[in-house]
C-alpha cells in the first residue's frame, strides 16, 4: 500500500471539488452532487470523489431489492491527479464508504457508471469491491461536429444549457434538433459499464452479476480512451 496509507479523506466544499473535477476529470465538467470528498496527501488536494442523486432514479432503484428512495447514492465524479501513489483510488473509496456508513447510515449501496467510450472500463471499481451489473454499447454519448462530446441527458434535463437552447428554438425532439442543427453528429463508439457497491452487505442485487471476463468477451476493455484488453493491462 505504501504512501497510500498516508492519504487523508474528508468532506470538502462543492466549489473546491468542482474546480478540481473540471481540471482533472476527462470530461472537463462537474455535475450537481451533494457530497464531496477530498483526498489529501502532503497537505494538498490530489483527488475528489463526488456523490449525489441519480438523474434517472426511477430506473435504478429496483437494482437492489427493497431499496428506499433515500437509500442509495451515485458516485457522479471521481478525479485524481498523478501525484497520488498506486492503490490510492481504491483506498480513498474504501474510506469514503466507511464515512458514509457512519454518518449517513440510511445509504445502503452505491452505483457508478464507467464510460469506456472516453475513459476506462472500471479497473478501480473492480479493485474496490464493486459488482459489474451492466455492460452495453454506448447509446447516450454524442459526438458533435465541433468535436464536443455530450450526453443525451443534456438534451432532456430541463436545467441544462442544451435543453434550454432546444426549447428556445421551439424543438420538442432532440433528434430533430440534432439532424437540423448538428449535421454529422454521431454516437461515440464504445461501451458503458454499470457497477454497484453494497455498503450494507445484506442487500440483494436483483439483476445478474456479470463476471469481469465479460468485458474482454465483448471487446469493451479500454484505458484512457484507448481500447486495450484487460489481460494486457495486468
């Protein structure tokens, strides 16, 4: 574990967390989250984990049996710089889960999504005790003609700039808007993976738990945006 044991994890303000995420997360964007953990080493911030309410809560709550409306949370953003040593991410997640269990005991499980279209296939999640519960080809990340990548949720979330823009132009269909104003748009090639971590080990996942070997079987192995089989990264 080495110096990873020296990392201090504590709650930090949203402003500080979001500034770090925008600088170090592959998307360059922060999202609305309610709980932010900072990871400190040598008295400086080198990592952030932001947790919040899932955007599509109704579609997720059923993934774990008998889940109450406030009994799960999503790991929205996780960003680390290169200063932290090996194993830092899994150690920081472990500490964060212990803090959540102690201070928010109603939270029974955590969900997170790995974007293999732009980043990776969830190596950190697998090393941290998450279960792989979903693996599918991308149907939500869109590449626009100007090179910008955005999620389809941006076109339906009433508070997003994209949604406001579409409505101001009188469109009710994002596809029609894209076809007429973003000609040449396309879905980003790659896969999206869904992971679940059970803080309460007595909870029961209601969907099939996939073996990690499924990632290679479907050709979904990726690291930092480059397709690389999991076996080649070990």
